[in-house]
C-alpha cells in the first residue's frame, strides 16, 4: 500500500509538471475580438445620459470629462499603478517560508545508544522514526539584498504612479481644449447659419439669372449685336 501511494504521488507530480510546461499563449480569433469590441461599445454607451436641449460650455466639458473613453483608460492606468505600488511595499517585508513533504521507507530506522563512560554500545535497539511521516517547517527570512532591491523597485513604482497621473492630467487638458474648440466652432456656425443661408440663396438666384440671360442670348443672337 505505501509503495502504491508513492507511485501515485509520483505520477501526479509528473503530470502536473508536464501540464505546466505545455502551456502556450493562444491568440484570440477575429470573431472573439469582434464580439468583445461590440460588447465594449455597448458598455461604454450604456450609462451615457442623452442630451436634452442646448448645452453650455461647462456642461459640454462636464460630459466630456465624464464619458470620454481616453480619460477613463488613463484613470484605470493610474488606479492600477497605485495598486502595484501597494503590492511593491510587501517586497520589503520578511519572507514567510513554508515547506511540507512526505517521507516513506520500506524498513525501520534503527538507532543505537552508546555509553558515555566507556563507549560501549547498548544491546537495545530503538526505532527512532516511523516508516511513513510528514515533515513541515515554517520560518521567516529577511535578506538585506532583497530589502534593497524591494526598496528601489518601490521607488520606481512610485515614479510610475506620478507618470500615470501626469498622463491622466495631460489627457484631461487635451480633451478640454478639443471640447472648447469644437464648442466655439459650433457656436460660430450657429450664428453664421442665417447669413450663410442668405448668401447662398442670393448666389443661387444670381446663378439662375445668369443662366436665363445666357439662354436668351443663345435664342436671339442678333439682339446681342
């Protein structure tokens, strides 16, 4: 029975190691990417409030800051950087080492005792260990080299947090600039719409008069002499 357990554990360990070594990256197919893209579009438009009436500049800026996808992605990058910074703090703490194992032997482990005075061996033999037993250990380890590496990695991650925050602010400023430009263009187009419509109508009427005059001239070429 113990031999069967040993073989069974060996087979499980072999299959586990072989399965870990056979893991390969699998790319997504076009259908999966298309479905994911459609789902992302629906999720992005799900909570967008419809526009009711005219928009002021402040309302346009507020809607852009709330619903713009680029700004959302920058905010997610910043939040991820903060989480990675929290995780990097644990690299400077002592490492907790836990080990466990299973030992088996087909005979007893015999121990002999020796007399401390004359050095003679005792005739009694003692079984000092069971044939099957489980070993385990738990300890803390704190390496100064690991502490230094963890400290500098944490400093680098803190810089990455600042970089992510600057990217978010840059995206926000560019977005507000684009919204202002588009807003005032729309305002200017609304104010000039009546004038443009009148100028277009006058140009169309002048073009029609010119065509009519050209037609009459072609019909009566002697009148033009």
